[in-house]
C-alpha cells in the first residue's frame, strides 16, 4: 500500500511539473514554426522546423538589448544584495529600537504600484538627464529589490543564534571579521536564493524599461514588445525572443538549484 501511494505521489508530482513547464515547452516549440504554423488553430505538434525566426531576431540587434539587460540587472542585483544584506544583518542581530517599523517601511514601498510613480520618476530623471541611461534603471531596480532582500535575508539571519556572534567577539574578531568569516558563510544559501529572485524580478521588469528608455539602454522586455505591432502579433518571432530571454534565468536557476532549495526551505518562507 505504501509503495502504491508513493508511486501515485511521484506520478502526480511529475504531472504537476509537466503542467507547470508546458507553457515554456510550447513557447520553445513555437519559436521553430513559421508565422503561419504558429497561429493555426487548432495548434499542431507536427510541423517543419525552421530557424528563420531566430535569424530574424538575432539580425534585429537582440544582442544589444541582451547586453543592456545583463549589465543593468547584474549591477542592480549586486547593489541590492550589498545594501539589503547589510540592513537585514543590522535589523536582525542588533536590538534596534523600532526595528519592526523600519521593516514595515521597507515592505510598504512594495505596496505602491509602479504605474503610480512613473510620471514623477520620469520628470525627476528628465531633469537629471538620466533618461535612456543604464544608471536610471540600475537605481530603480536596486530600489525595487532592496525590500525583498531585506525581508528575506532578515529571516535567514534570525535563524543564526546570537551566541555565535558573541563567540566571535570573545575570540577577538572584529565586527566585520565575524560577519564575513562566520555569519555570511552560514547564510550563503539565503544570499544565493535572494540574489536569484532579485535577478529574475529585475530581468522581467517592463514598465520602467519601456517608459524611461528609447534606444541606448532598452532591455529585453522592451525588445520583445517591439514584435507587437498594428499588423498583429508575430507569435513565432515573439516565441523565439521569449525563449532567448528566459534562458539566462533558467540556466542560473539550474546551476544554483541546490542552494536555492536549501535557502527557500531554511528561512525565507518563515515569518
């Protein structure tokens, strides 16, 4: 009976995983169809594969947009981690007054929809001469991800007994030495999982990218939207672009899956 239940559970798990992954699989398949086969109803899994969509996409300058996204997202993620980890460590390890109020302020910044601030942000960046610049998106994406980094990393730091911090001080280590040599290695899975989530959120961001950039610093989501025209949606080309766009996140998640699972189960899902 136990073997039957275990087998049934395994089957259901694989089925759920397949259902979850199927949209990505279908997007990947559609990228190898011509536009006629991509929109035919009902859809067919039998077709003549072609690389025409990828040739058109890469010939349209996708490399520039991919490079912009990579540079902006990597820099903003690193800044969000540096600032977020530092703030989370202080809020968790030091008995600060009104720490809960500070945490609420961090999370309250996520409650305001981005569309509600796009006009004042546009005006400010225009006055500063930052429109269509990498720096503008780096600032916004960093600010966007800091609350996430603070809340997630605080839960990881809360799992570390304060006696460990005290023991490093007794051994003569300075605050920075104790942090980098003892505390930070203990929360390494949390840093990786937090960094991956910050990377994905920044990589997928569209509203600021499409409103604050034009040509020099446009990102992948903006490039993808260019295939939505008055003539209709070019599903084959959009699927090719989308497949290229999601590959970095999938590859990064694949290589860090062990740390990601460990990090999410260690503290990030706790209150």
